[in-house]
């Protein structure tokens, strides 16, 4: 699959060879390498940004049988997520993703967070399709399974005035949402219909601001989430990011998902569709993934494992 896509671009390789030495200093996704052979794909990011090689990186695979339930992970308090700002949103193709800058009026607290965080931007990660084969594009996976897309709403602690200072001050929290194929999602229509205006890297478009809550599942479905400490999933891979992955995915219809790679390109010349802009999962190492106990009627994970064992012992004794 990947080699077919690459073949087409290799024919144009000579034209890019001159730029190659400069590209050696830039990071990229594996899907860009056929056109920019010298750029550093995820396995090589640490050569340019050493923190990418550290041991508390994101994304990770979540093994649902190994999570630790934590009753302190209460529901989030979403502030102004229901407010349609009267400012426009600025949506940009930054050469790696589609990112929407926010006015920082939307905030979150509780949910086991240490303080109040304001939303600075959201962006997406997605996959690709070749013929009838669809490749998933989420960054995190659940029991090894990935979703078609993933939405990241990046928040910084209230006291920081810029994302850079929040990264340095270990004050970043990302809310992650999986996106699955489902019914048409009308709330995404204005965002998706504007993708064609930001086809090339560096382009920006103003879109009407929405209530942030219209892009994510209903509040009642957001009490079940995973929590761990990781990193930004793009260079410089800064660590001590507080990650939340919600169990309930967002639904988009397949035709809406496809628009991302049909309309958006990695480059200025529109030669390389923006596809597979995700970082592969990183080792969990000694980290523990916690889960909110949204349904306290269910026994915690460990008890679930003990029950069958006890039943087995009992039956062994009877016979
Ligand atoms: C449970 O979550 C709270 C809030 O994030 C945290 O302070 C605490 O350390 C966690 N408990 C355990 C046992 O991990
Ligand atoms: Zn992201």
C-alpha cells in the first residue's frame, strides 16, 4: 500500500533532491517520506528532539484489563463549553494537521485535574484509504485497536499566558476523543466544508465559532475516561502532559472523515495528501493508566479477575 503511494512520488524525486539536506532537519510523518526522503519520521524524531526518546511518551496502547480504577477521577466540570463565542475561529493547515485556535474562554476543572485549565486549540489525527482498504489514524489505541481519527483539545493551566510557557511549566492537559464511523454529524459540517480553503500548508480560514461541546459526545457520556501522564505527540515531545482519553467516541460519517485527506495536503504544491498524521504508540514503561469509576456498581478491575478464580476453586472442591 505505502509502496504504491511512494512510487508515484519517487518519479518526482530529482526535483526535491536539492532541498533534501534542509529536510534532514525537519520532522515528518512516515507518510511524507516518499516525497521528502530526508525528513525525520517518528522513529528518528529523537535525533532532532531528544525528549522524544524519553520514557514517558505518548501516545500509548491502553490495555483495558490492566487499568487501575480511581474513584477520585470524578466527572469534569466543563466551563463555557456550551457558549458560542462571538469571535471567529481561525482554522489552519500547519503542515502537520488541521488546527483551530481558540479564544481560551472554554475551561475544564475537576476530572482529577489539579486546578483549572483553559482550552487553547484543538486539532485532529487521521488515517488514509487505498482502494477499499481503510487505515485507522488515531494515535492512542485500546487493546491494540485504533480508531479512524482522534481529536485533541489542548488545555493549559489558567495561570500560564502562552502554550510555550505552559509546556515549560508542566501545565498542559489534553482531552482526547476517538472518532468512529457512524451517522452524519451535522455539527462538523462548517468545519469540514471549510477544509478545501486550507488545502496547502500555511493556509488559514476564519470559520464561525461553535460551542465546543457540539463537537464532542454529550456530557453524560463523558464520565468514563482513562488518565495517564505522557507527552505531546509531536516534537518536541515535551513530557508531563496530563492525558485524558474518553471512552465514548465521537461519530462522523465515513464521507466526512474522507474529506480530511481529500482536501488537505502536507505541502504547498498540493502533491502529497495529508494522510496518516499520527505518531505510533510508545512504550508505557512503568506507567499506570487509571480509569474513572463512572459506574460504581461495577466492581473494580482487580475484583473482576478474582471472581472467576474463586468460582473455579469452588467448583474444583465440589468435584
Ligand atoms: C487518583 O486520582 C487522583 C486525582 O488525579 C490522584 O491525585 C491520586 O494520586 C490517584 N490515586 C491513585 C491511587 O493513583
Ligand atoms: Zn494531537
